[in-house]
């Protein structure tokens, strides 16, 4: 898989996980666009290096909502940040 394709797939997984966890990415972006853009890119980059992308994709395909981020997620800490710290 080429780099751009890998990053695109990783961005889809990050966005999908955000939706399933109920994380309002648009609100985060509106509060601080520069900081949030950097954070999003860091999350996509961490996801691209993850060895559990197949499991993550399957988990997302089977669930419209998740109450918690899976333990293997490289972005678990970012997804669990309280809104006040984002």
C-alpha cells in the first residue's frame, strides 16, 4: 500500500473511531483550528503505524457506537481526553 493510500485509510479509521465514540471533531476544530489540525495529523500518523488496523476496521464495521476505545488503539489516550483538555 502506498503512503498516501495508507494515510487516507488511517484518516478514515480515525474519523470512524471518533464517530463511534461520539467525539465531536468539528467542535474541536472550531475551538482551535491550528492545534486540532496538528493533533489530527498526529493521530492519523499513529494510526498508520498501528499493527491492528484490520481489527479496528472490523470492529468499526460491526459497531455503529462504542462506549470505549479498544485497548490496542494507538490513539486511545487522545480519544479519552476530556473536552476541556482538547
